[in-house]
């Protein structure tokens, strides 16, 4: 019914770039606002970027000017281009609707993709 599949993470040096992808299916469609979230070890999950169904975007202050969210509605896919990565960007990154999807009595999350920024 609901699938969120994130990919594109990895190990990158400070200053490097990564592009994350998220394929959504099931009840999630192009009418949903989408977001990228991240959770670092020992910290709560935080919202880093959002995109409306019409393409309007917002990014958290901590990543503003470095991260760009986009979407391809035909593919029901959301992207996060991450540039000038810093060690503090290390986290598991998740995509979801904005706000997070609550469906059939529970919240849905994908498996996430690990991003590690280290020299």
C-alpha cells in the first residue's frame, strides 16, 4: 500500500556532494507535499527540506544554500542534491510526505539511506 525507497547515500569527504533519490508508491502521489528528513546518532529526526506538489521548496537553515530538493512527478520520485557536505550532515536520511504519512493506523517510513561525511 505504501512504499518509500531511499537510495544514493554513501561515504563522502567534507566538501563533497551526493544526490539522494526516493521512489514513492501506493497512496503517495504527486499531490502530496514531500520532505527529506534526517536522523543523526543520538538525535531526533529532523526535517531538512520540503517541496510542495507545485514545486515550491523550503530548506532548513542548517542546509540552506547547500541542499536542493526536487521532484519528478511523472516518476513519483523526490531528490535531494547535497553539496558542500559537512561532518555534521552525517545521518540516516529518509523521505516522506510533509507532514509524515499516517495511514491505516500507523506512520510509514522507509529504510532510509546512510550518509557519512568524513575524511
